């Protein structure tokens, strides 16, 4: 049996507020709604349920924020992988429009929630830049900008000079600026959500991996190593860290590792040259690189790295460091203090998945690298749905769990896709 793991070393773990007290689940109990997994999705759902007066218990294998939620790039980005018109074509006018509103409204929802709860997590709504690295991706960014504008969004298309002024590098040929995006300290945000959920009456238990789930008395029985929780309703939010807790779940996604390196705080003049407006940026290319300056002027560069746990190995991320030096040669003189990684859930259709195996059970996973805002706002929807059933609309399609064929081979597939993507980025096709 897997024992609880402590947080991996990261910039966030070294600079976070104290974790709230969330004791081991060691006594049989009953609850109205049991939630498995304490990332942004589970914590947001728990909070919103408790605010509606529901008795909620969260069982977390490690500790709140231990998964992707406490280690991500901290970018609060609007949207989904697909452009608005693609979503309308794929899902029709009604669901398509709701998906667009939910996904692009995620950052406003998240920043409003942080303000309402008074969570101290360096949240800044300074905008997201989606920057094009090649002629081909400029066309794609232009098309996204056109569609966003036609849907009345406050986005701005930047030409090469505009993005150079916003980043201090001539590497990009254009960009889409969305003022709704921004950033935050993700572990402090996760811990802040946990504190707010506890204050609203949620019970959260760390070190309490759910080993099995079965039917009991018309509800559910969740068994951990120490005790059993009986619940009327069930919500599973385990994302890329899915184990065997629900049949086929782990096999329905690819748990890709994404890596981040963080520099020591940059001198003010260098920080002002590389990201004068403090917007966060992700590159529109075959291998995504994303970066931002945090509240202490540290540059956090993220992207694909080795498909294994890093354990602080900065050498394994020389690709990201070289990328920063290519963008801004002055970064050659900077020391990099932290390197870490975590797993995010990629689904075959690149969309988040909601499964509803029965009217009293919901499963949510697969943010495909865009989960800070989306998991937060979906938490509220999941709370409503699990409480009110089909009367509460979901702004994402509900689908059946579809295990991937050859799932066990995912590390080989990801490695090949990364090499292919790097080649295409280098050659520009
Ligand atoms: C390195 C990295 C960078 C990223 N950067 C960004 C970014 O900049 N912007 C963005 O929007 N998104 C980003 N993402 C994605 C984002 O972090 C995720 O989409 C989001 O945090 C998912 O939240 P979650 O609650 O669904 O899952 P998680 O935060 O992964 O939480 C799942 C939890 O379930 C628990 N669990 C698993 N199995 C069990 C069990 N059997 N019993 C009990 N508990 C269990 C795990 O311990 C874990 O804590 C990034 C992800 C990574 C890894």
C-alpha cells in the first residue's frame, strides 16, 4: 500500500504559509458528500457545498495541494485548448456557449473568490499573453484573436513590436493579450482554500488515501487503511494522480509530467526589461513553454521535462534554462534556485472530463494544463450538480469513462511526442 508522501521540494513549498491541520481519517464516520482528492477541484467543490449547508468530508491521500494544485506554473489562464467557434461547432450553440463562458470566465471567478475569502496568495490579475513563435502559430493566434473579439471578449492582438515591448525579446512574431488572466502562488492558494473550507465546516483528512469504494445502504462506503466513511453522495477529483480508486479512471488519461525552474529574485531593472507589465506568458508552439515573474521578481519557466519525478535535479531542466537565456541573454548571469515537477492529466480529446456513473456520483478530471481557474470554477458547478442532480446544469459535457488502449506505454508515447514537437519547433513547421 502507498504511504502518504510529503510535498516535494519546490519554490512554493519553501515559501508557503503553514499547512492547516487536517488529521488522519482514523474513525468510521458518516457524511452527506464524500470528496476524494484535495486539489483546487475538490477543495472548491467542498467549500461551495459547505456554504450551501451540506455536510462534506474530504479524504486526501497526501495533503491539500499536494498534487498539481500546489506545484503548477501559477498562471490563471482563460479558455480551453479549442477556439470559441470550434467549441460551438463541436458542442452546439447552447452547451458550446456555456463552455465558452465558463472557461473564459474562470479567471474572474477565481480572483473574485480569492478576494471574497481574503486568501493571501500573491494573486495579480495582470493578464495572459499567448505568444506565437512561428509564422504558422501567428496565424493561429490571429484566428483566436478574431474569434475572441467576435464573442465580445476584451482581448487584444499584439504585433511583433507589441509583443517585443511586452517581453523584451524579439523571439515572438505576435501575441494575444487577455487582460482577464494573471497569476498566484498556487500552494498558498490551495492552503487558503482548505482553510476557508474548514472554516465553513468541511472535514478534511490528510494521509487518508481511499483504497476502495463500494455501494452501501443505497449510498457509498469509502475505505481507507484506518477507517470507513459512509456517504450519500460521492465526488472524485484525483486528476492525474488517479490510482485504482475507480475502475478505468487511471487508464482514461495520460499523466504527463510538466517541469518548472525558478530563478533567484532578479534585479529590478532586469525584471522590468523582460516582463514590464507582469503578464504571464505561454508560447503557442508544439512544445509549450510558459513563464511569469512572481511577486519577488523570480522568473518561473515551465515546460516539458523528464517523464519521472525530478527531486530537485536542476540539470535535467537545462532545456528550460537555455530557453530563458535565448530569450534574454542577461539571464546567463542569474542563478536558478529551484527545480520541480508534477503530473497533469491530458485527455485524448484535450478537454476536461466529467463522468456521472450514477446520479449520486460525479468524477472530474483532465484540465490539460489549464486547471487553476477551471478547476476552481468547476468546483462550484460540481457542488451544485452533486447536490441538486440533473436540475443543475453543467457547462461541460458529461461522458462515459473510456480507458485508453496501450495506456501502460504512455511514457514512450510522451517522449516521442516531445522529440517530434521539439524538432518541429526548431525547424518551424
Ligand atoms: C508542473 C505543472 C504546471 C502547471 N501549470 C499550470 C498553470 O500555470 N496554469 C494552469 O491553469 N494549470 C496548470 N497546471 C494544471 C493544474 O495545476 C491542474 O489542472 C489543477 O491543479 C488540477 O487540480 P485538481 O484538483 O483537479 O487535481 P490535483 O491538484 O492534482 O489533486 C488531486 C489530488 O487527489 C489526491 N488523490 C489521488 N488519489 C487519491 C486517493 N485514492 N485517495 C485520496 N486522494 C487521492 C492526490 O494526492 C492529489 O492531491 C499545471 C500542472 C503541473 C503539474
